[in-house]
């Protein structure tokens, strides 16, 4: 009788568990899970009443029924917890997915300014030369006739002076027409070896479509033992390739500057027409980018260098011209108009 | 300079020269060919025709029907001009010819067919205006191409001759270059001259320094006539307007030899005496361009006994000019002092083909050669040249120079080894005699290169130039390794530029010039006292060097606003100038200008519109101060400047150095500039700012104990500055006080008038322990009591 009773209880528990499993399987959300929990584990559930009435059972049956009931409770609690966590995560996921987000609304941009194109290109060229072991030197923009002309082998009445229309401050003080005076200033203060470049503003009395009264140059000077024309060629070819691209051809044309000899103008092949000739290169297929030459030995006399011991080369290039060729800017004046829409492009 | 291919061929005695080849070798040897023109292209399908019949057009008063012989066939042409007769030869444009961008075709004019057109000089582009059609003289042959018949079937080179090569300002000089480059044997030998024995002309050179040589010859019984078509064509192609035979010949010979010539009407000279002298004060001359020129001492004149008859080397005088009645010509071929000619031509504002050549110094030996060439051409053209011998006055000058050339030096400069033989071959090609002597080469520089070949290095350039620059190999310098790179100053400027562009500012670069009017408008105060002034400015806008970056940057604002670009965070790093206290140069100071105007933030879907204010600008200075002077504090001291709003105006100081100014542009100034928005501006003396940066940094261990933040709010007199309050807080706090941050400022109805409420967040931290609340409370109490004692501040509850 007692055993029957026990079997009966165990059987009903087992059926209850089956019911539970069925219900849990069908549960669709955490709310259902909550209801199942109340139904099968709540105060009015079979397991609760079984445990509540366990005192009425014989002392042999008590442990059996008690243990079995607790096993069922534990099992149901675990399964409920598992199911609940699974459903919770599904529900959370669903809630996230339901958020409406316009990913293409404009973001909050940090303010972006811009370096001037001239500064950027100067810095780029400085970096190239710094990498080759050059120092960067500076000099005054208001300069004496001596440094700007005289010591550069361009005495009064020299025909080359007429190529430089000069702004004068007094008879013998002027706005430098090129960065070359720094060559002399630097050599006066330093003994060879000299490896420098000199970026800076220069001034010429010319103002029209293709001239501004102020523009920017980079000067270069190398003086050392055994420097020759081949070194000049290698250095400037290397720099031209760095600035304009490895695929550009570079050529050297004889020219005349009072303070170099032999003197050269350096051209790179036109990128637009690939050398065939176009409007930009005035049909020649070449674009002039810089002037250069072996330092005229006369200069060494001004700075007390021994012409038999050292030799050197010098060069100068116009930054605005480099910018125009590289970026296709066609109006020189736009560099100094400072239109924000121009500035921001670089 | 311009010259033509046919002319070169004639001098070189070679017919096999291609235009593009010549252009290329000249360019690659230092005489850049800027342009190659083909003038004949314009005259395609234009031939010489002859009118064989003409009759009035039946239906039009002003038109004539012509039958024109074009050799191959006869054509009907309707013509609107009236200046021709039967038998005249004309320039006939056949269908297909292009005149002034119009293609000629067969057309019907008032019912009559016209199979082409008879052209005027204007239509042919040969003159600016013309009456009627161009009538060709008898020498033209019917059926010939017009361009060829006119001497225009040629190629024109536009050359850029460098100033060291006056010898190349001539067809002969360029021919010499080509000969050297192409290995053509070419020599210009002295033809032999007949020097006058008589005293028919007296030449008096007062100063051989001004005129080393004056050669002349008198040609008699000249008949006024036009120069031949071919000569006119060459002159025109070289941009010289033909006049009459004598004048054309002087120009032609100048272009060919490089020696300027001048022809006087001999009979108009007051005396058979030529005086070459410096002009006298107050002397004047009417030049052939019909201008009266005031002469100044230092200018050279050619005078007869009555006064100046020519401005030597620049332009002849009107009174002795060649004219239709000229019978006897005095031909001058002289050599004048280059610098004197340059100065005179500059001060008179008068440049000519002659002055351009003299400026660059011409070979004095050329005078006789040029006279001889003139004579030969005159004889060839007119079949007659009745003339005197050559009158020649000169001071003997050394015009041959011996130089020693060391092949080893050649190679040292050029890098690649050239043999002595190759070197001599190049020199000989240039008509520079040389011979080997031991290891060296002895060179005899001829007269025509005397000016530019003075030293060994000049010869080395010649060798490199003719050998070809692009044939030398390129080699990296054999440098001992060098570090190179940037000075601390240069690094700082680069870093500044990087930082400022990184926080939203755009870098401008303005001209260094400023006008008097702008200086006045900006009331730059002390800075206008020691201005650097340009004595020859382009115009008044460019008269001074700027003492401040502000005016130009304000102008940038104005210019951008024109395009509705109103939000402008800008900076500039440039020099400002003033007279130096010592020496003759200027005092140049690198300045950083920072300017903010317009909106800090536009209205967006997630942001409100806001405008730049003073504290945005101050914040930038604080950022820079903190970056480069982390141990120091930036302090703004109120000081008025004329261009700033009197309240928003001060100096900026870091530590004990005044580094610049900061303020808001005075509303009156903005109004004058017609800028209707607030502008904030700061100018920092970069030289001071950068020179005082301490570059070395020392690591401080990162704190390991947590910090505690406490807030206090006080009420103080609104005149008390925030830096005073902060100073009191710092002074009262112990070493545990690590930070003071103002987080609220209130003035208004909630509090007493004349007071303001300032709320600070104070950060405390122990270096060796976690602070207890009680410790911090003691700190706060001490700070509050100090604020109350020193600033009469009250705690705001
Ligand atoms: Zn091109």
C-alpha cells in the first residue's frame, strides 16, 4: 500500500515533468517561461504540494519521495534557466535590431586646416635634401648689393643685372632678387664641406600675368673636395625624380648665370604630352624646373676658399613653378590671393 | 633675337640643314630656341598672277571683272579694288587659300563667278592697313608661289641669347655655333680693307674709354630706292620694318654681323668732322623717332661742330637722317662703351637693337668687317658703290688672350675624362686656336670671344657645352657621411605649422609689401616709426615692407567674404620688417599671425551655430604655450592698441617674456574695412617664442594614487581677474593640490550687483598615499579662508 502510494507519487511527478518539458518546449518568450515557472514550481504546483505533504508519508518513503522531488525541481529549474537565458538573448537581439539608425547622417568632423601649398612643397624638398645630408640655411630678405650681386660675380654694369629688376631700399640695399646671396653668407661663416639648401622669399620688380613681385625659391650649394659636374647631374636628377616622379626624363641645357660655370638649366619631360609637345610645355615636350651650375671660382675669392682644393655646384628652383607643374595650377597670382577654397586643396 | 634658316644656310654655305635639327642643337648648346615659325604656311595656295583683261561689273558700280593669268590656266576674279590696270601682277589667292582665318573658295558675286581673290597687303597680313590690292613689280614671275617670290618661304627662329654671348646676337655668331656643333668648317676671314689716306673726314674721339673705335666710310651719289624684296622679307621676319635701301642695309648688316651701323646724310652734317664725346649738361637732340631727348653727362653723343647729331649706340638724330633726297651717306660703324650705353638707354627709357648689342660689349674688330659687308651688298644690289676709303680712329687694345688649359682640370670639373685631342677638336670647331704644350693645351682666345673667355673655367664650359651636357655621366658625390637636417628653430616652425593646420587653421602667405594708406588705416602705432621703404616701388600699394601681418590677413578676410567664405581660421608665418638699429640692413622678425572670424560651428543636425570669440583665440595660444612651455603659464595683460577693441586688447606673456599681442579688431577698423563680422587676431614674435623653448624634457613618474575632485563656488567682485583667484587658490593649497579648473562663471540677477560667481573644481592627490576625506576638507577650508581674506570672496551655497 505504502509502496503503491510511493509509485503513484513518483509516477505523477514523472508525468508532471513530461508536462513541464512539453510546455517549456512551446514557450516562446520569457513571459511564457515565467508562467511555466509558476505553474510547475509555484506554491500551487505538484512538486510544492508533494513536498508540503511529505510529512504525511512513512519514514521509509519520505527520503525516497523527497529526494526524487528535489531532483525534478532541480532539473526543472535548470531547464527553465537555460530556456530563459536563451529567450532573453533572442529578445535582446531582436530589440537591438529594431533600432532605426541612419548611418549616413553627417558625422561630427574635427576641424581640418591646411598648410600652405608653398610650405608643404618646401618641406617636402627640405626632407629630400635633409635625407641626403644637407643642412637648411637662412638669410635676410633685405640684402646688400654686395651679397646679392657683387660677390656673386655680377658687378655694377654687368649685363646680367638687367635680368633682375630690383627693388631698392637705398643705393646699395635691396630686396634680394634670389636666394643666392645666402651662398656667400654661408661660405663666409663655414669652411667646406658645405651641403646646404636655402628656402625663402625673393623679390623682383615685375607684376603681370606671369610675374608676382614676391615669390619663393630654394637655393642649393655644395662645396667639397672633388665635386664635379657629374655630381651636380646626379643630385638634381635624383631630386627631380623625387619631386616629379621616377618616370620623368631629365635633361641639362647649357645656360648662363654669372655665379656658376659651367651653367645649366634643367628640364623634366612634360607629363601632360609625354614629350610630344603641348600647350603647357609650349610645344617643346620639356618643362624647365631649375637653374644650376658649377660654382664659379671667382666666388671662392670672396670667401677665401682655395679653388684648387675644392669645387662645388649650386642650383636654384622656383617653388611656385614646381607647384604649378605638379598640380596644374595655371595662375601664378593665385598663390598669394589666399582664397580659402584654394588653400584647402593642399 | 630672330633670324632665319635661309640666312644661316647662306652664311654656312650648306643646304642640308633641317629647321628642327638646328633648333634642337642650338637649344642644347645654350642658345635656347623659343619658337620656330613657318611664315610660308600662311601663304599656301597664293601665287603670282597677272591681270590680262578687266571690265566693269555690269550689275555693280564698284566691282570689276578680271581675267587673271595663273600660268596653269586663266581665272575669272571679281574685285572690289580700283588701283590696278590690265597687265599688273598681283597676289592671287586660289580656292583653298586661307586669309585671316577665312578659306577662299569659288563664289558668285552679284551674279558673276569669282574663282579666287586678288589680295591687299592687309589681307595678306603684311601691313596693318592698305589701300587697294597689292601690285607686284615686274621681277615677279607669274605662277610662282607668293611666299617664295616674297622671300617668305623661310623658317624663323626666335632665340634667347644669354648675356655673356654678344657674339651670338648675329647670324654669323649663330652660324659659328652651328658649325662647331655640326663639324662644319667655317671661317670668316678679313676681306682686306682700304683705309682712307685723305682727310675727307676728321674723326675726333674725346675719350677712348667711351668709344674705343669709330670707323666710317662715305658713299656718294646714292639714289633713294627700296631694298630688294628678299632683304625686306628677311628684315620683316626679324621684326624690323623696312624703310629704304640705305637704312635697310644698316639693319641687315647689323643682324648678320652683330655690328650696329648708322647712316647719316653726309650733306646735312655741319662739318666733315665727327666728334665723339660725352653729352653736356642741358644738351638736347631730336631722335629719329621724333622725340626731343634731354641729354645728361655720361651719355655718349656723336656731334658735328654744331652739336649732337646722334645718341651714340642708341638712336640717330632726326636732323641728319637719311631721306629721299640723300645723295651722300656717311656710314658709321663704331664701338661704344657697354655700361655707358646701358645706363643711357635705361635713363632715357629707350632701347634699340643697337643699344642691346652695345650693352653686351661688341668686338671692336667688327667695325671694318661690317662696313665692308655693307659696301659689298650695296654694290651687289645697285651695281654701284662709289665710296671713300675707310676712316678709322681707335685706341689700340689687346684683343687676343693666351690661356693655359689643363686637361686634368677639365676632367676634375666635368667628371668624365675627355682626351686632350677631343678638347682641341672642340675648341678648333669654335674657331678658337689651340695647341698642345706638354701636359697642357695653350689656347689663343680670338677677338670675337675676348669678352667672355677670360679664364680656364670659361674654356671648360665651352668644352662641356659643345660636347653635350647630357653625355656626361651622373655620379653621387663621394661624401663623407653627413647628418644634415633641421635646426631646433626649423623643427619648431615645422611643428607649429603642423599643429595649427591640425587644429583647423589654414596657412596664408601674403606679400611683404604694404601701402601708406593701409598703414594709416590700421593705426599700427609704434610699428610705423621705423618703416623700411622701397625707393622704386611698382606702385604705392607696394611702397613699404610690412611691420605687421594683420593688414594683409584682414584683407584675406575681406577677399574671402566676397565669395561668401565667412568662417576663417587663418594663420601666417612670415617676416615683418623695420629699420635696423645697427648696420644698413633691416631688422627682420619672424611672426606668427593667428586670425579667427566667423562661425566656430555651423548649425548642424546635432549642433548649434556658434561664433568664434576671444577665448577661442586665447585657447590656441594656451595650446601652443602648453605644448612648448609645459611648465609655464600664459598670461594676458590688458594693454590698448589702436587697432584692437579697447577692452579686448592685451599682450601675451609666457613666464617673463612678452611674446605677442592678442585682441579683437576695433569695430571702427572693421567698419573702415567694410567687414561686418568680429575678427580676433593675435601676433606672436616667433623668434622670441621659439628661442626660449626648453627642448630637454624630464620624465615624471605617473601618479599611482587616485585623485579626489572637490568643487567650490565663490562670489567675488566682478573686477577681480580669474588669474588672481587662481593664484590665491594655488598659494593656499598644499602640495596635494594638483589642479584648478573653472567650470562655471555667472553674473546676473541671481546674485548681487557688481559680483560674480566663480565655481572651481579642485583636484587633490597624494604622492605617497591615498588621501583621506578629512585631509581634503582641511585643504578646502584653508583655500576658502584665504580667498575670503585676500579677495573678500564669499562661499556661495
Ligand atoms: Zn607637354
